[in-house]
């Protein structure tokens, strides 16, 4: 039996696609092993959001080849799709495919194994291409199931290479979504997380909207929770919010990509909203839901960002009172408009602004956790063990640690939030575990 190992870099969409590839290879008689084990085939599913991600991919390829020179090393995903010539020039990669035609990787690997010849098969994206059907029966070691329902992006933010790597917007048909969610429910999953490259644009090519997929998933028996991945804020309408608020299964955590709280910087980034519109959408969410969480991404040190621009962004972030934020420094990405700008911010300035923004968002996160104390919430218990018990998450994605037996992993417990410790709330169970699901 041919042993195959997978390493995934990047986003939740990549994680989903890797799981789909594992199942496809398994159906063809391959035996999946862990990345650190000896294998006959090593697959690296790459990310190309940053140049450092590309460097990490190349290092992984060389490491796998050094571990087993006779193995077939396969590179797939966003990096070769965005930079095909650069990827094809990596001598240690025996198979190179892109982010399009994921299922073609199986045939390419089998060809390389049979012939000993190198295979480079990167298909370019085309306008009007269809969503590539792929499904999973679960995600190994996870108590929440990710479900990719959208691919592609047409936003063309000035700092981002993803439209090149992922192509035009394509959406998974509703009937395929229903079938996959039903499979996940039968496998014992209680929560489904809908993900996409530009999730907010789901349905644009099908005459549908994201809310249509959300409502469908909430109707599937056995699914207790439906959560959304990252969203473009201005694509979330008041009607969408109202329809989501009417769904008991919907999780009121909104990851609304901000990037900057300064309007001048947002225009330079080619974002499609301003700070006032973002604030209005957040206010609409807070009116519709009793205890929502607003999380986001914040970039500092974008090309041309002045100290005044940064101060405006920092003040806006504090005004919005985010539950949590991922803060990162701008990194020049070859092939984007922003990378060609002459007014790049020096690295020491980026580092200083990053420290200041992180300090502010950490304080906001602590305030949010404190605001949850005394509440009685349902927590989906994960498999991550801490000194105080197992980690889990409420519907609004508050991290909670619960002192409970390992058999509770994958179940939903009702707990009272009693304290804040090490970036989590402490939850005291107020109910016995329900009948436990069996995760496959």
C-alpha cells in the first residue's frame, strides 16, 4: 500500500480541501499517514498570501525530499497557481498542480509514481468556470466541521494576490451543500462552519445569497450550530442580518474583515467600504442579536500609512469594541498594486505600530471576556486539553475551559461562565453531558 502524507498551509479553505484530497486518495488505495512519518508521497497544500508563506513552502518541499529522496513530493494549491513559473522551477517538486482541478492531483501523482517522470499540470483560471465539486465526511481530529461553499474572489484589494490564485467567484449548489451537511450530521458533527475565499459573495453566480445557504444548513436535522467564516462587511445587508437572527442554530459571531479604521488607508487598499459603513453594520448586528461577538483582522504599516492614519485606525478599533482581532503588519506581495508603491513604511515603524495595536486589541479581548461572566451558555467541547480542563466555544465563539471528562469532547454542555483565566473564560457545568455523538 502506498503511504501518503499531507501538510496544509494557510486558511480553513485549504484545510477543507486537504481533507477532501485525503478522502480521494484513500478511495484510490493510498494509506494516509502523519506528515512526520515516512511516506512514499508527500503533498504540500500551499498558501501564497505572503512571500514568507512561499518561502515556508519551498523549505517544506526540500525537507520532505531530504527525508526520503525516493518519495514523490507534490506541490499544490495557491502558490503554484499564482506563480506557476517560479513553482515549476523548484527541482525537488516531482508533481506541481494549482488551486484549480484539485481532483486532478490524484492522477498526476499516480502518473509520477508509474513513470518516474516529473508532472507539471497547472490549469489557468477562466471566466465562467464552474465550482469544483468536492465533499468531505468529516475533518480528522476536529469537533467542528468546515464546509467550503464558495471559491474565488473579484475584490482586487491592492495588497492581495488571492484573485490571481483563486480565480472568479464560484458557488456550491444548494443541493450539494444539503447532501454534505446531512453526511456530516450522520457522522455526529453538531456544528458546521461555512467557509470560502470570499464567503460573502456566495451565490453571485447562481442567483443566490449567502443567507440561502445558511438557512438550508440550519434546517438539517442533527445540526445544532451553523457558523460563518470571514466576511466582507459591506456585502452583509440588513435583511441578511434579520434572517440570520431568526435562526436558533445560527452562531452570532461575525468575523468582519476591517484591515484599517482609517478611511484614507481603506481607499488606498481598494476596500469597498469606509469606517462609517463598517460601524453601521456592527450597530445593526448588535441590535439584532442579544450577545454577538465582532472579530476582525487589522493591518498596520500599509504602504503610505502615516502616524495620523494609524492613530485614526487605532481609535476606530477601540471605538468598535471588538471581541478579538488578528493584528499583522503589511507585507509586500509581488504581483500586487501596493507592492509597487514607493512609500513603503519602514519595518521598525511597522513593528512599533503592531505592538501598540496588539496591546489595544488584547485589552478589548479581555474586556469582552469579562462581559461574558455570569452568563449561562452552551459550549461545544473541543479536543484541546488545558491544565484546567478541555477547551470549548460558546455560540458567539467565546473560548471556555471546562473541567469535564474526555468523553465530553464533541458534545455540547451548558455551563456558567465564572472567571477569566489565560485568555479564556472558566465554565462550570450546570447540566450532565447529553448523549454523545460518534465522530468519524
